[in-house]
């Protein structure tokens, strides 16, 4: 074990590697509300308590039942009859004593009737197994208060999640396979000056095999441009010819056999990476052109102030380019040469970040906000991730459920495949209508399953007709949902608990990208899909 590390660093080592100290701090300052300590809700909270969520509050007026004990591993037979919120809270707190737990022995309906502002105090509200009427009321309160809302539901072998958030901005999206920011197509002045110190044709043999591959590519790119009207290799054929040019640059021994120069092999391998065009991604252009970036106000968040400063930098100092990221990949090279090259990129990144910081200070001043409102470390972080910024805006549940605003055409299109996961969404809407009409879910009484099949089919037909959705749902799905009897199997609840906690952490930390906006898991086929409803 490494010396000098705190107990906290040792305890949360793996996750600190994922989202860093600042991500952990965001997690530890968050207060999450869970509505209903069902098996699904308990699994979600378990996966937030273990990594160290600051505090949580469970809202649940139900008593622990035999069914709860049967599908919730946290509850035992001696829990039956006790308040579910308190019982689950106490058991969850045993998992991590750093976390503060609270409970409210009331239903969400009662709180919405008597104190709707109660829900506005949280960083995130998660609701599980909640009736449609209560869901829509709670969603409206949270939408108006700008509180992120995560809806989760386990229904038989079906898992459902819906994220409801007006705007979610992401600085650290952690993209997979992101290309390095090397700027070899348009070297910045400091890099250009550094490259002039190298000449592969007049280099000593010992230095030849220890030169960083970035410099090798850059020097051969100079030769290529001279022979090709200043252009860089663009297509497959040209890149293959460029690789061959580098290959010919490998030194040969007295017998004419190429030396084993691994740095040149690295250069050949990384041609695609090195020749990536320095341009503004379309997603960043969309942010720059967004109304919130164009017209700042007193209410503008730090993200939009930083985005506007970044835009100003690109138009002026950046000459159409984003700030230099300031990192280079590891490579086979002499340590001194590598460190000097690394410093060139790092120093330019600091210079660019300082220029963006100057714009930030001016913008804060124009908005009558103190300069310390946005810390220098946050400006550097923003610049380092400038190419990977993400913006997610979800529709409200009111829009999704509205007769005139429901995405009827898209649903019809998605249902071209009658076994699309979207059929499960339509069935969930149908069982909610069944509950509204009959005060219970279909199939909960074994002796009524056959009768409920016909009633559920009527509810589904009524729903589709009311919304003008012309699709056909197989009878097999109607039978299956009646057989479910609104059960909450622990296997599905556990899977959904892990998936939902992951999205909750993304929302809280502002890292990685949340889905937009509906996720459906089919436990029968073990497939999943996301839809923008």
C-alpha cells in the first residue's frame, strides 16, 4: 500500500481513478431523495451509498410486507410490519458510515399535497414503482424547480428508466478512443520552433532511434508537403505512400538491412492519429451557436460563461482552433527529448488557458459577478476538455404524455419491428391505464388473470386510439404482462439498480454522458435500447 495516502483515498481508490477528487467531492456534497424503498430503489441507493454519496432521504409511507422480504435482499422476516423507509435506511447506512441517511414516513402523494417544496432541496430525486398520476405531479414540481429527476421501474422481466432534466452540461465526457491533439497539420509557433532543432538526415545514429515519433511524423510531413503543394495526406492511398516514406527513413546496417528502430515503427503505426485534422467538432459549434452562449445573463451558469469565453478565444487567439489540450501519448524516446516535447505542448496549453481566463474575467465583470466565481483550475479543466463538451436537454414528462406533443410518428416508425423494445414502453403505458381504471395492476390476483387479459387489451387499444398511434401489438405481450402480475423480481431490480446508479453518478458529478431520455431493458431477450420520447 502506498504511503502517505489517506484512509479516504485508500477506501475510494478505484472510483477516484474514474472521476477524480473533484468528482468525489461532488458526490459527497450531493443529497439524493429516493421515493419508495422498493427492491429497485434499495438497489439504486446501495450503489450510491457504497461510493460515498453525501446523504440520502427515503420517502416511503409503506410498511414492510412479505412480498418486500421475498424480493429485497436487505429486508428480513422480522422487518415485516415496520416502516419500510426507516428499515431500509438503517440497513443501507451500515454499508458506509461516511454517508448520512434520513427517512420520511409519508407517501409522495401526501408530501405533494401538503409540502411540494420539500422535493426542491435535493440534488437529484429518484422515484421507483410510482403510479402514473403521482409520477406526473412530482415530475412537474421538479421540472419547475430545475431538479434532475430519474424515474425507474421494474415490472416483471422489464426494466424502465426515464431521465427528466431541462439541461445537463458535461465538461468531462471521457470519450472512448479520442484522437490526440497534436496539431501537426497546423503547428503552433512554439511547436514549429521546436521542430526546427531536428534534422533526421543529419542526426547521429544513437539519436535517430530515440527521437519521439511525433517529431518523426512532423519532419516527414514537411517533406511530403514540399512535394504535394503544401497538402497533407488525406486518403488511404496517400497515407499508405506517406507510411512508406517514413519506412524508407529507417537506418540500414552495412548489409542494407533495416535497423530495428521502434520509434519509426510507432510513427508508421500512428499516422492516422498524427494526421487528424485540427477542427472544431460539430457538437462544439452547436454549443457556440446556442442561445445560452450567445446571450449571457445574470442567471447564466459557469458552463455557459466558459463556453462563451472559449468561443471568443477560438475567434481571436485560436484562429479557428480550440485551446491546445497539452498532453501527448507515451512513446519510445530518449527521456530528455520526450520531456522537452511534452513541455512544448504543456506550456502552450497553459498559455491558451490563460487567454481563455482573460475572457472569463471580462465576461464575469460585464455580468457584475466576482472574478473568483470561476476558479482557474476549472478554466484549465474546461480548456483541456474543450473538444469533448456535451449538452443534453431532455423533454419533460408533460410533453411526452401530451396528446399534441407525444412523438406519435417516431413511435410508429420504431414499431416497424413489432418486437422492438418500444413495445414494452407501450405495454407499461397500458398497465398504467389499467391501474387507473381498476385500482390495481393486471394479474395481481391469480384467479383473475384470464379476465385481465381482455381488460388489458382494451386498455392498450384505448391508449393507442387516444394518441393516434397506428401500430399492432402481439397478443403474446398482453399475456406476458398479465402473467407478470406487477412483480418486481430481484434479478431485474438488481440490474436496473446498477444501471440507474450509474446515471445518477453521471448527473451528480457532471462527468460522462447520460442517455436521452428513455432506457428499456428486456429481460426476456436480455437486450436494451434507448429512445428519445
